[in-house]
C-alpha cells in the first residue's frame, strides 16, 4: 500500500477506526472506484474481511456501493465524512443534554438531592473546602458558584487569560449584571490590553500588580488557583475552594486595598 504507516495510524485515531477499516478506506480513496478484490489487493486486507469492512463502512457513510457486475465501491470524500461525524456528535450531544435535563424531574433525582442536603446539614462551616483538579472541572465548579451569587462577585486574574476567553467571559458577565450582581474586576498584565478588554466588556476594570487568579462570591466563599495556566502545556490545573466568611472577607479586604491603592 502506497500510504505510510504513520498516516494510517493517525487516520485510524482521528476517525475512530480499526486497522482494517482504515486500510480499506484509504485504499478506496486512492483508487476512487474499485471492486472488493482490487481493494483487498491494494490494502492487503484479507478478501473475506474486506467485504465485511466495506459493508460496515457503507452503513456509516464512508463508502457508496456502485451497482453493477462486478459490484464496485466509491470512497466518500474526507470533507463530507468529517462534516457527517461532526453532525453525529452534535446530535448525540443534544440528545444526551435532553436526557440529562429530564433527570432532574424524576423521583430518583429528588431523592438523590435530598440525600445530598441531608449530608450537608451536620458539616461545620469551616469544613467546607475542596481541592479541584483539571481545567474543565474547575470551570464547571466556578460556573456553579457564580450562578449562586446574590450580591457581589470579585474577579482577579491576568489580562491574557480574559482576552483568550473574551466571548465566554462576556456571556458570564452579562448573566451576572442581568441578575443585578455587582461585579468588580482587577487584572494584571499589559495596560493597553486591559483598557481594550474594559472597552469590549463595557465595564470598569482596575489594573493590579498582583499576578494571582481568584474569584470571591458575596465575600463568603472563594475559589483561587494554586497553579498557573500555561497555554498549550499539558498539566493539571489546581484550584482550592473555601466557604468561609472570615477567610473570604479577609481576601476581599486585601483586594479592596490593592485596587484602591
């Protein structure tokens, strides 16, 4: 087969195929139109398995069967396959979202929620703390505590972080302001970039010299990062959440002094 093994491995991983499926598809793309025997010869996949693979890939939309004698097959162009797979993933995600949304209306979920609330009651306030690992987990937890804000949210981070997520941050900010939540923001970093962010978000932003990242909710709970996000570097982000009015108020007071200085 005139295709390097490295490419075969990459295509297999990208499209979630097994080795035979990958070789058959690539061989068919190379030929354009071919019989099962020609594909088997080019791909070096056993002929009996080639028929099985072609049948399976036809059902998945990778292959079109051309009627005639002998039966021939046409490889569907990669762009079309990619769009089809994206649509499949999108549809599956939407279906799962509907299923998950409906779960909260079930008796089982009500009982689950009751168990959670029952478990919280005996816990002392100072015991409400947690270490959260992983960027996605931290983002999800942050979204949850922001939704529970009642009066004020304090945000301290760096300008590059906000700039790289400006659309998502704009959405979060709009939701908070719509709920009449007071939002105070302080950013470290380039002054011109901070000014640009302020103009984009249409909110006053203070410049701060502290290179830190934390969120304080109603001066009673705080989420602060203890590891620095580095673009394109694979590592586990770590944040600590503490529900303590004393600790959060102390942090907020330091924030006030730093911003007003």
